[in-house]
């Protein structure tokens, strides 16, 4: 039976009311809840379901995860707060909405930090990624894993974008992140923060003229139906965090904690295999639908973004993290 958002929120309210869990209560229920704003079948949604199967197999079905997809439990920022306070066990959220609360994520969200998907993966798999995961502990969360989110590029309803000046006058949706707002402004656009779920209708009604995201999201959100111009700027590779509520973590036995953490880390290569396949499929499908795609003047975009680096890397710890990432290029 399909659950609508109202029913899911009612259920979540009941969950909140009953959520003073003990380890024994968690063991008897055996069901953890996970949230994702992406649609059913999206690589991150599938990866958490795969993780659930692995956990269930290793606990003889005693522990498992129910995934609420397509924003049924609210926006990404909402689900982070729900996880912090123990009303939700797991959430998958892009680094962008985490930038203000968790400074280390800012470095990963800066424009033109990464030169390729491979570079980004080396960074999140290495010491830079470990440093970010550790930082989540400061606010009642446990960083389980870092998933891909591809490279982000611009798309709009008006015209091709070849140089930063072509973004002038275009209202571009950005995630609720100071870095993304500053970056899009530096690159020439008029940044307009909006929840992910409102982007399609906002472009349809011309509340905004465009947005920036990856091929898979552009396709599965059906935003390509209203935005017919894609410009391959590859300006950000902002990855995604899989976060566990600290309260849930503390309620698990030591052995179950190991099982959950190991399953999350093991889900990363599974997610990447799905991602690479599905992103290529999405690109082919939207191009076949008539989307006009073009390359951009990358040196001009990198030059326009340079001041953002100086602004956000003034803190020595963030500069060290940035240097560590660039050293893996």
C-alpha cells in the first residue's frame, strides 16, 4: 500500500511520542526508519535497502530498515533534526544543508575543489572523508558513510550558458547553504534558496529560471520537462552523508553497532555501481528527449569561483582539509 506524506508524518508523530527507547525496546522492535528526499529506485534509496538486507541477514532478521523515500518525512534539513533528537534513525542528506552546522562539509561543497568523480571518491574514502564523518558526533549524530552525488551543472528554461556572464539575470535555485548562495552569485547567477521538492513547479511558473544538480536528479525529478538547456559546468561534486541518530546508536548493543556501521560502509561500492549506471542512463534519456546540452568555458568559471575559496578557507583547519583534498587530485 502506498503511503502519502500526510500518513507518513502522522506515523512519524506517533514515533516521536514513543521514542524514549531503551536497548531492549529497540531489540524487540527491530525496525529502524530511514529518510531520503529522492524517488523510489534512486541509488541512495536502493543502497539503504541493500544495507537493510545485509543487516537482516547478519541478525537473523532481528534488525532491519524501512526507507521512506521521496521526501515523505520532510526536507533534508528536517530529517537531520529528527535524527538528532531521536525521532528518526537514519537520514541521507547532501552536504550542502549541513554546511552551516558542520564546517568540514563546507570544503567538500566549494566550487571546483574536485577535478573528477574519481578525485572526489579518493577524498571521501581517505582521511578527508574520515574527518567529516567524525565531526557529526558533535551534534548527536553518527556519520555512517559518504555517498556520491555526481557532478553538479547548470540547467535553465531560458538559454545556453557558456560563460559566467550568461548566468546574469537568471534566478538559480540553490540548496539552503551559504556556500552555494555565495558560489552561484560569484559565478554570475541570482541564487534563490528553495527546497528540492519545489524546484519543478518554481521553474514551471518562472519563480526561478533554473537550478543546478546532477544528471540523475535532473532526470528523476522530471525537471528536464521544463528546463531545456543543460550547461556542463561541473562546478560542484558536493557528496551526501548517511547519518545515524546517536540515540539509536547508543541503544544498540556493541555487536549490533558493528553490524550497522559495517553494512553502511559496505553499501558505498554498491551505491557507486548503481550511480554510474543510472547516471549514464539518465543522461542518455534526457538528451534523447531533446535537451540542448553544451560545454562551458571552464577556466572562466574557475576564475570566477576563486574568491570563494579565499573567503571560506581563512580558518586554518579548513585550509588544511582543502590542501589534503587537493593533494589527492
